[in-house]
């Protein structure tokens, strides 16, 4: 059975391939070439990938990504498409599914939504629920730097608290859109915000995400 992570991996590879190496993305300052190098390093160079979360390793991560950035773009896309090497923990289906569903979905949208005239992607209910489960588990981490209280709410009323405190801003949307909002892509997320004007403005520009 094809997992969500595998499907999103192949979709991201297809998008990167069709966009070419110099297309813009929603990641500030990154082209598709930079994004391809990032996702490949993340699952193939664990000795450097820790820099994504830990600042002391950030310089090493940037050096390694720069090395991969010098490889042919087509090679990076193929490395992504073919999946992690055997020695990578991502080679385990359970780890791949746990760690890469959000990663690949969000980065696929980074490519799609940076294009003019993109059309929204329709997601099935099972995948939407999967994204919501990931969002529920990671909401506190993603919202930890918000200067205002932040509540994420599905149209059916289910909520996840990303940041406690006040004033409170409630963000309503489908799970995929809430996920984009919570990972720092507020301008691209199709959501509705409720709260006082100043708090809403702060939520729209807050440094959200991992």
C-alpha cells in the first residue's frame, strides 16, 4: 500500500522537476534548487540535518546544503524521488510516514503556491485527518514564538491550541490550510482569523513553525 509520505514524495519530485531549478518558492530566499538540496540533505545527511533544529549545527548544515546545491538539479530530484538510502532512518516506512508527510506536503505547496494562477489541491478526508493529527501533535512547537494566543480550528469545530495566552486569535480553515499557517506560510494559507485587529496583525506576521 502506498503511504501518504511516499505519495507526497513523488508529487514533490514531480513539481520540482516540472518547475525547473530557478523557480521561486514560498521559502524566503530559496529557489526550487535550494529546496531540492534541503530535502535531500535532510534525509541523507543526518550528521548535518540536525542544524534544522539546533543552532550550533546550523553552519554545518548550510555548508553541506551548499555542497549538494552544486550537484546537478536533476540528480537532486532523482535522489528525492528514489527515497532515502538503506542506512537512513527514513528508510523505515513508519519513520518515513511519521516524519515526512508534513514535510513533503508543505514543501509541495511551497512550489505550487509560488506560481501565479495555481489552483487549490483537493484533498481526501483521510489525508486531511492525517494532516490534522500531525498538526495537533506539533501545534505547541509551531506556535511557541507567537506573540499572541493562537487557536487553530477546523470548520467542524475541532480545535488545537498553538499558543496559550491573550489576546487570542482563532484561525479557522481546513487542516491543510491551518498547517500552512502554523508553519509560517500565513500569507499563502486560505484561513479566516478572528480577534482584535492588532492581535490578528501580529498573528499574520508571527515567526511560526519549527
